[in-house]
C-alpha cells in the first residue's frame, strides 16, 4: 500500500527491476514494435492488451471493493487508461503523456486509441460524472494533439495538468511534484 492505495503494476514490456538506460529503452521499444498487443500506427482502435487490462481492473475491484480502481497510463500506455474506463470498474483514469498511436500525421496525432463505440462509452461515462485526468508537458511532441481531442470530446470532464517545457515522463523521470500531487489528489477524490 502506498499513500493508502494498493498498487498493481502489470509488466507489459521491458525487464522488471532493470535500471532505465538507452539499451533498456531500445529493447522495450523493439518489443512494442513487433508485439501485436500494442497498436502503434492504426487510428480508431484500442490496443488488444487493453482487454486484459480491463479484466485485471474488474478482478481487482471484485477482490478489493470500493467505488472502482484507478488506472494510470504513461507514454506508450498513456491512452490505455481511457480504453480501460470502458469498463465500469475503472473509476479514476489518468492519461499521462499518451503517445500511441505514433503521432505521425494529423489523424494519428489526435487519435485516442479507441474505437468509435469505445469513444462513445468514455464520453457517456464522463457526462455521468467519471472525470478523466491528463498530464503532459505542453511541448512534448509525443502526445500529438490528443489533449485537444480529449477537451473537445469530454469538455470540463477532462482535467488537464499541463507542465511547461518539453519534458516527457511527467510522474517519473521528468517528474514535477505538482503533477504527482495532482494525480494523487485525483485518485483520492475518486477512489476514497
């Protein structure tokens, strides 16, 4: 338990416990590039791994109880929290520097990694009171125009934490305490 939360970190790629290095990053990116579980370029679809993540969220919610679970997606997995909130078990989705699909071209740069049906479920859930938090550096090219898409889709139900500069890892390597505090506050408010 950390700050009152039970934290589960699914291992989706990379070597658990390995120090972040250029070699580890290249290895992880290579794995994601060849994996069918991650949608890298195609717009308008969720990565297949999100089905398993939704199942994990349901299982955790059944086991631990409460109003639901939080989902924090970062970078390549940033948009996964949105795909997970298609399931009612996810009550506090946080998208941090969402980077898939690769923001090449206008369509992919604004794509949320959701099917049209999933987009509608997300929109309805937010309209019913399930807010979405987004965290990014304003100058991060990896996030494309996804924050604009989320603002257009979700309106005031999309809570933005935008940091100045061109950093990327908002709550890890390039973390700023204001972002970490905002995420923890959001999770406490929606899960407490």
